[in-house]
C-alpha cells in the first residue's frame, strides 16, 4: 500500500498545476510571501512558534506561510479565551510536494506526523485513504458549527465512512466577475444600467445575449466577452453542479466523464470560440500572469471563477479597483444550482498526536468560529464557510475590508443571493487526479484549440484513459 500511495502522491504533485482551482498559480510566478490558499509556490522551509511556552505544545505543517501565520494569530487568541488550556504551536511551512510526501510517509510509517496538517484538496484522497488509522474524525469537535457551515464544503473532506476529516478554509464558491466599467464605456450606458442588465441574467442564453450586445457595441478586433481555459476544468465543474452530476462517481461508483452536462458546456464553448464570443485564455489559464494582463487590457470583461480569485485582483490588478462587479453564475435551466466549490485545503488532525482532543478542538475553533472566520476573511480573503456570518452586517459589510473596497458590490451579498444550498460539490477521490490531468493535457486542448473537433470523440478518448486507471 505504501509504494502505491507514494506513487499516487508523486503523480498528483506533478498534476497539481492542472488541478481545478489550484491551476497555474505557481506557474504564474507568485511571490510566496503573497501566496494564498490556492498557490503552491516552492519555497524554503520556514518555522515559527507562537503562543504560551508553558502551554501544551502542538506541531502544525502547511505549504502556505500565510496559513501558518493564521494559526499563530489564532493560538494567541485561544490562549486569551482559554487561560487554563493554553497552547504553544510550532508551524512549519514546507514546499508543497515536500510537505505532502513527508506527511504521507509519516502516516504510513506510524511515526513522525504532526498534530495538525494542511492537505491540499487534490492530495486529500491519498491521506484519507488511511482514515481508519491515520486521521481523527472532526465531527464532534465541529458540532457547534455544523448547522451553519456550508454542507457541500464540509463534504469535500469527508471519508468513505461519512465522517469529516478535514476542516476547510473557504467555500470557494464559483461566481461570475464582470467589468462593469468597460461594459459601460463600450455600450454607452451608466454603470447602474449595466448592473441591471447583469442582474437580469439567469441562463446561459441570457449571458450570451448580453455578451453579444456588448460585442456589437464594442466592434473591435481582439475583444471578447469571456475566455475559456485549456489548463483548468472549473467551467466543467460548474456545468456538473448545475445538473447535479459528478464525473468521479464518488466513493462507490465508476467515473464517467461522458456526461450530458460536460458535453453541453464544451459544445457551448466551441460555439463561442467559433463565433468570436470567447477566446482561449492566454497560456491556457486565466489564473496566470498572462491571464491577469488580459483582464487589465480589457480583452475580456467577464468570466466565472471561485471567490478566492478576489485576491488575484487585489494582489496583481490593483488598477482595476472599482471596475468589477460580482454576480451569480448563469445556469442552463432555471432553478438549477448556480455555483460549485472550487479548490481548497482541508486541515487534518493525525492520530499520532498525543493531544488529539485539544488539537481537534483548537483546529475547528480556528477555522469555523466567528473569530477564526473573521481572520480568514480579513487576512486570506476567502469566502468563509460559516454562513451565519454572511448576513452579519459588521462582518459582511465592513468597509475597511480590502475586498469590500475593491469591488462595486459586497461579495457576501452575492453569497447570500446564491444561498448555501445552491453551491454544488464535485467529489475529490482517488480517480480525480487522473481525470483532471487528462482533461487539462489532452481533452480541453482538443476541443478548444480546435473548435471543429468532435466533443463526443474527445470525451470517449478521455473515458478510455480514465477506465484504464479504474
């Protein structure tokens, strides 16, 4: 089992840049000091210790230094609130692949694992494989928060036994970003008039009609309403969520990538490319430096992406402040779910910890409580999973928050409009890396770089590749 899992981990590491929600960030030259949840830039090992030196000592591993700093802040706050149960936490930040390999090796050998560890969603199937002997179920420790936590995000880090083994940082809810300023200028409309048109969009047909109106007014070569990615499958996840599909088959069923939802989205994208409605993202992904520049050049004025993409605007596209509006994604049929959780990192507690109760209680508090979620929103810029805070005016409408300042509307107003029950989930299981890698290296290039390529043939080829791995 060890050799098999290590091999799986190494293969997944190589495919990480292609994985949904995590795609391209490291390739885009992200500064590790600015790295967010989805970024896996290689860096030196960094270790810091926080909290009470006389308290219970916990070891924590991560691959993003900002995550380590989050636990440092939360440890200090925990100690203020729990003077009789203080902790000292040593947080070590490793390069992405090193940390996951080190963790899996420690779990397999039964020694050397930390108390608490971040696990990127694409790696989670490897770690949860040994849930019965490696990880601590978090259900009891998260009990006080579960009524208001987004269910689909909690289920992302669920084991085959139904228990929760990872605590999430964010929902990763997919939304549609619109450049209202550019649309207003091209269409000769006020920004309020453009926003009214955006808010009236319910279906993909509505979306296309709005885009055609914009392009007709723009009438300029090299300008498109949107772009599609060959290096990420976010659009396909959104289509599956709208129809309640899951190409992985979950824990029990075989993977099936030949879904009508997937075919509908790819066919629609081909039509857009053929008509000049859309372009393929420069370098194949909007979450790369070339994608950021394309946005700043106003070559595209709308695209769907998870809410964590807000940090891309504040970190790399500051001049776009005040131009962009966030809205629900269109659906194929009215009444469908209009969002899906993309990307993410689940934090686990290992059974090797000598203080599993304290580690698990602290972890869930640090990531699910009002205090923890406030710090996650303010510092990491993630859409928090505790939906009770979405309608808390002091939290959601805080005008001092950089994301509330950057966008035309309040991001949490959009989340409330979507509703936690309308955010779908695609399972992340052992076959997931195979599916994602094949689509990002082959299928999407076939059908998007050559819009005359048969979608049916491409999906059959993908299914054959997936079947070889099942």
